[in-house]
């Protein structure tokens, strides 16, 4: 199993076909998939998603990655950066899905920050976007906690969404300020 990085409470690693049952359980939950353009996923759709993730790793060295709770070793969802066509342009999009029993614990924000740190520290990507429906308040909070602030409103898969962008320069400025605040 290829580990990508870790946070205080999470191990972040590549997804594998062995993850199909655990991920299917999460992606077949209508509450988890309420704001997904894919909709609820059965085992076949989940397998296809993981195969697509594996192709992303080969082509981009990025993709949605498995989130494993360090304390229990339980698979709790995924978070990662993958290619997405937005308004005719390929963007690097941050996406995340967690099992409902892991909601409201700060884990999505922790995963997003860990992955953004990895992407901006270990790759040449200059910006990451996140695409969120305006009524998806929890996801908006995750994005804001991760450092996304300004957004454009556009249509994505026939839905009105907010497109937030975080640049490497913004990320570095946020984290230099944070380092200065803790060292002062």
C-alpha cells in the first residue's frame, strides 16, 4: 500500500481494488452522495471510480486517495486532487467524501489541508480548485478552513456551483503567516 502522507489523525494512501467493498458502503449512502454529480454508486460504479483513480495516479501522480483513521485503522472515505474539466478547461480539483459517522469531527478539513500541503510541497501544481454547490454548507466550511476564500459562480453539470481557487502563492502566504504567528 503506497502511503501519500499523514495528518494528526489520518493515514492517506492510494485507493486499491481491495477498497471496493468499504468505499461502496460509503458511496451508496444517499446522504453522502447528495451533492455528487455521479449520484449514488453501486459496487460496479465504485470499482470503475477506483480504476479511474488508479489511472490518475499513473497519469498525474495525483488522484482521490483513501483516508484511514489512525486510531481504528478504519477506511473512512477519500480525499484528493484529480483532473476535472470546468468551463472547457482542465483544472486540478480537490474532492472529498467521508462516511457519515465521521462527519462533524474536522476530519474532512484535516484531510483537505494535509493533501493541499502535499500537493503544494511535493508537486509543481500552481493552483487547485474546489467545486461546491452553494447550499452544501458543510463542504463550504471545509473549503474555507483549508484556505479557499474567493469564488466565481458558474454552471457545472447543469447545476449552479461556486468555483473556489487556491494558488500556491496563497497557500504559501497562509502558511508563512501561520508559522510567524506560532513562533511569535
